[in-house]
C-alpha cells in the first residue's frame, strides 16, 4: 500500500512571547479530518522507522507568525504530527478506541483540528480512559471561552492549542469540572479587558469562593481539582492545577511551572504562568493584589540552573517536546512534556554586597508543625536589625521569614505563647535556615516577660514596622516610601492598621500630654479650655463622649464665662465623659466658625488616645448659642458623631440634608419666639419628616416643642441627651447625602474630595448595593470613594457608576498609604479605610 504524502499544517510549535503582530488574529488550522481515514489505512501495514518518518505530517509555523522565544528560551523545533501518528494514537487507545474515534467524528468541523491536536499529543493513559463526551464538552468549552473573552481574538492558535485547550496539567485526575469552573468564575472576569488583570482576580476569587487553602495535610500532591475543592486543601501543585483550570475555563491561556528542587536543596515548588502577549507568573493562592510577576520565591528562582534536571525551572507543554517535566511526587518516567524556562527567572532584586539571606521558622511546642511567632534580631551591639513574624502551616513549606544580614553573631528573641525565647545564632551562609526549637523552653519564671505591646508583624509589613520604630525626624514621609503602595491582603491590612494606630497614638501621647493634662487646646491665637466630668463605669469599648456647648454669643466675656459655668452642670449622664468647652471667641457665631471643627476634631482624637473613649459613641449638644452650633456642626461633622441634640438654638442658613445618617433631636420652647426660633423649629420638624418619608431608612429624628416653655425649658430638654445614648455611629451607611456648608470638609463617611479641593455648598448623593457604588448626583467633577473590608468584598471587583456610565470596575488594592491617610485625617482607629478609588465624573449636560 502506498503511503500518504506529507501535508503541512500551520500550527506554531513554540509557546513563548509573540511579536505584537502575531497576537492580533488567531492563525487558521487546516483540518486533519481526511487524515483519520488515511491513518486507519496506514495501520494495515507494518511500518519501520524509515516508513514512519516518510509518513510524517510536518507541523510548522504559519507564514508571517513569528515564534520569538522569551528571554533564555530557545525556539523549539517544529512538532511533527502524521497520519501514522494519529493512527498510532488510536492504536494506543486499545479498548477505548471507539470513544476516541467518536470524539473525532462528532466534533464540529470548526473544532475538529483542535480535537485532533488533543488526540495526537494525548498521553496513552488518557487515550485509554477518556470518553468522547468528556473530550467533546471540553473542546466546546475551550472555544466558548475564547469566543466570549474580550481578549480572545488576541490569542494565537498555537497558544490556544497548547495552553488553553488542554484538559489537564500534569498527572492529576482528569476531573470533569471545566463547565462548573466556567459558570462559577467567568462572572468575575467577563468585563475585564486584560488577561493579566483577569488572572490576578481569579487568584483572589477562586480560593476565596472555594475555601481551598495550602496544607501539608492534603491527601496527595498531584490531586485533581475535584478532590482539592472537596477537601479544601492542597499542596502548591494542587493549588496551581485548580487555578490553571479556572483560568482556562475563563479563556485565559495558562500553564503549570515548577522546579524539582531549589538550588539550595530546600525543596520543590510549583506555580503558574499566564500568557498575555508574553508569559507572566504568580503563586497560586498567593495573590499580590492585581499584580503578577511578584512572589516570595523570586530570589530563589533567580538561583536556578538552566538545563539542570533538579535545579532548573520547567513549564509544562501539552505539545510534545524533547524534555519531560520532572514529577517529583511520582516514581518512574514522566509522561508530561516540558520546556526549560529557567533563564527568564534569573533576574532578582540586587542584594547588598557581602549580605546573606537567613531564613527562620518556629515550631509549635511539642509538635513538628510551623507556627507564627514574633521574631526580633539584635546585633552584637544590642541594636535591633530585624523583626518579623514566622509563618505557619498555611504558607508553602519552603516559604520562610527571611532576613538579609551581614554575616556574624546575633541574639534571636522569639515571642511565642506568652514567652520570650532567646538564643544566639551565627549567620554564616546564604540560604541558611534557622529553626526555633520551642519544646525545650524554659519555665516561665526563668524567662523575661513578653512585651504584650509588640505587634505581630507579617513579613510583608517589616518595612512598615521599621518605619514606625524610626525617629520621626529622619524617617521621611510614609507616603513617599516605595512599599507603602504595595497591595495588601485583608490580614495584612488589619495588621498594618494596628501598627499605624500604635505608632500614631504613641506619638500623640508624647506630643499632647501637656495640653490634655491642662484641658486646654490651642489653635493659632485661639484657645479652648474645657471641663471634664466622668459618669458611670467604663464599658468594655470605652466611655461615651458628650460635648456640650454653652450659650451666650455676642456678649461680654464675663457673660459667656457664666454661660460656660452653667453648661458644666446642665446635664448629667448615666454613663460617659461629659466635656463642656469654653468657646474660643465671644462673637455671635462662637460655635460654628471654622476653627470649631478643627478644635473638636482634636478634642475627640485626644479623648480617644488619653481616655480610651469609644469613637462610635460621640455626641454633641448645646443650648441657645450652643444650639446654634449643633444645628451647624451636626450636618457637617455627622460622620464623626453618633447623635446630636439641639436645644433652643437657631440654624441660620443650615439645611438638614446632611443629617441623613445622624439621629437628630430638637427641643424648643413653645414660646421661644426670639429670632423666630420656635417657628423655625416647626419648619425643621416638617422638613425632617418629609426627608424621612422620601428616604425611610434615613433621617432618624425626634422634634419636641415643649408646651408653655420659653427660651429656658426648665431642664425638660435633658430627655434629649438621654435619647441620644441609644445610638451608635454607622461609619459606612449604604447611602450618603453630603452637603458642604460654608466650612468645608474633605471627607464624609466613605466619600472624599480627592485631589480637587472642596467647595462651599456643593452636594453629592451616593449609595451602595453590595460591591456596586452609584453616584446618584454630584456637584463635583471628581470624587474619591473609600473602601474597607467590613463594607465591601475587597477581594472581588467593585463597580462605581453614574447613571449608565461605569466610572470604575476592578479590585481595589488595600495599601498602607490609604490606611495612614485615613488615620491621620481623623486619628480614629475605627475609621480606617484601606483602599480608595479616584473617579472623574461625566460633565453635566
């Protein structure tokens, strides 16, 4: 029988970075359908090596499509697929041949070349076990994913075939989960334009939704995605397999990468790469915000040896190559093909000359498991040179707390379970691993007491800890530190907030102790003394704070002094710290000039630091001219307060719109007609009632006109102070109405003005529904929206819209910069936000 003539099929072999012109349009495939029958015919005769070579169908690079290799990767020689090899694949299927033939025969014409590619390169175990239904559904999903993705037409055919189409990665179970993964995670990335951004999002969302975590207790290293999701634990191998499968289900080319052993012999590791014009890496279940090419193993990967069977770095290739991927978890020859990608990882941050990396781990007392412990290193002069926290079993077993040190002797102090363990170490060689032996700890009586104030520091937060420990005069602004904008995990953001609060409050205790002791605040030439009385026992969250403003106004100093004395004793509390300040001026508007906002903000901050008051239970009240102050201050400082009580005052031009989230009570004598105070009180009653009718979940209020009373209400108004105590502040309400006064503020609840300065009387209305923020109306062209984890899911995309316009959609990174800015703004440890988005609003028609 004559052998079939060779047919050239344009399928690119190399899977490395492509030139931009090669990424625009997928290259076509010439269908191999006719070759199936030819292959079947070829199997009726015995072929030797020469005849098999004659029958090969060369697969070469398509005309005009360059297979430019990535740095350090040589261009692969073209694969060769022939009718005889296709026939060989069918022969290898043995008893499963009918399933493979049906997969080829039933595949739609436009998908058949891809099915033939799978069959031609399929491992023999798969040829003998996979069903036609499995393969047909899998190929269907791959085409569906590429067609739906915004970047789909940018994926070259060879990348699609080798890194999106394959149904498996290494030798894991061939689980039929691709459809499930697509339905579950495609909504996460469907609106994104970038493969890199989509992959980074999936690295957050896949493990958040499935609950899968790294664990050395997993059943096997090479478990399939179904077992990983069912047990919610996996090795770095299992984590990578799951993430790659999810990426491919969403139209993202991805591949499995790993090293059999780091060059320092510390162990093996696996991770993933995704293709976006070139290959980018990330650790599975180790997201770094929306960034790729960042990982704890960068330094170690830089030491890998190209071509070394143990110390090289290899990427899996479904297409056959001359290399086999080293499956360190499996004995015998590897059925998985690979390419050597080592040289692309041989770029790492430069280490200072003469310095070495020393790694640390602490073991649970009496157990072999790693645990988290606070570590501190001192040099021979007793200076602290490093501090951090060791990692527990939730981190990869090769990932350790690492300090870059000069060789020498150090004192190591480790705080563990309320004890401080001290030992001396000699830092001798790069990559040295120090294990803290805890099982032989001394009796507690023989050991120095642990410093409970020492924060437990995540390794990523060591620069922040060092900055906090440094002299404020020399350390430089935090916002200018390069690490301050790095994305944080939820846990890291929480720890960073704790470090920042500790530093902030410690500094304020030193700077403001004298003014707090003197009960006197100074702002420029103005001074505000205040009286303090404490009522009741201190609750667990701290005392409430009541700021009570006296009357008077445009009167001689002695009159206002007497009014202050009256205010000191006007109200009593069941619980709380009652502060009666003396107005800094004697003008008619003594309580609503711009300096009052600043002084009250400082007063609240000092009471948090020195008295430990509960920032969510701060109240203001005031009588007569003090009531004027409540009218004015409550709307513009609503996000700092839990409730407000206005007694016998006049609002002047103030409107109640800003009180949407602040419970407000108003008390007025029926006969208090001076300046039409009683008439205006009735108007406010009607306005608040109407606002609440239109917005039933807002504008909580109680207005009482005291019958028969004049300007003095015989202390009946005290019930308003008691009424306030039932409320606590809601810092993150779902709807915000922000109306600026003549005294403007740059932040209100979860909104801020951003780089543009605030302007008088401008109004913004915004609301939240889950992770969706809607700017309903705005007099501003720019806003900042603030985010925190107890308000939105910051590991998933958030969306900011105005009408039909999407202003932002994406995962908002948590950063030290935002945490620090929101702390500095208020000095309130409960009012920190970790992320922000600056949005430009469309121009009004």
